[in-house]
C-alpha cells in the first residue's frame, strides 16, 4: 500500500468517525448514522473528483472505501462509551481528517497538472466539503463558517507543502510535514482561541 492510499484510507476513517459522533449526538437511528458517516467520509473526495473530471469517482471504482465505512461505524458505536468526551473526540478526528484530506486533494490536483493555487483550493475543498454536508444534514451551521479557523489551516498547510517542495526536501517529508502542520495549527488555534477578525460591529 502506497503512502497516498494509506493517507486516503486514514482520512476516510477519521471523517467517518467524526460523522458517527455527530449523528449519535443528534440521536439518529442506525441508518442515519451510517448515511452521515458515509457523506462525511466521501463528500469532499466526490466533489474533488467531479471538479477534475475523475469519473466514476474514486469510491465507486475502489470498494475498499465502501467496505471500510460500515466497519468504522460499528466499531465507533461499540466504543462510543470509551469516547467519554464527545466534543473533544469529534474535534480530534475532524482535525486529523482535514489534515489528511488537504494533502490528498493537493496530490490529486498535481496529478491533474493544476497550478499550486488550484491544488491548494482543491485540497481545501476535499478537506472541508464532507464536514459541510455532515453539519447541514445534522442541522448545524458548518464548522467552516463559524469563528473557528478551519479552511485557513488547510490553505496554510498546502502552502507549506509547496514551499518545502521548492526547497528540495524529499516529497514524502514535505507531504507528512504539511499534514502535521494542518493538524497542529488547528489544535493551537482552538487551544488559544485564535480566530479570523470579526467583520461585524460590536453591539451597543
């Protein structure tokens, strides 16, 4: 198994877990939990593949991803009591997911011969869109539209990847470093309440 396929599978699992946690928090039935996990895990990748003309989309051509999802859902439900701090668990798996999927989207953009800017945009969409669909279906304002820094760390991580590549660092190191950068930056942003500037005037 290559590095990129491993990253894709790990990202699928991480986002599926975050989908299960949100669905369970909303007390959906088993079918609802499965659908939310599926949409969260493959939503970003589906949009990515459609935008670059990679059809049929990846999960339709490789049943590995479809087979991983039910197992992830079942295991997450079984061990849900061990995930005592639901919100912290959701944050952790969501953060891991965006780190992995940002770089996966960038790699797919490079394969399609897109410019670095378009690759970063594609990586950000890959990382964000599944979570947007998850939150909309669960009647929540998507995390990407809240005060939390979300898409910004994807952009920063993607930018770091291209900077490291231009310095001559081996691609695998640049790839892994950028994944860790996205995860670390989001954790630090939430830990220290780092947010984008408020564009709304203060209430009197």
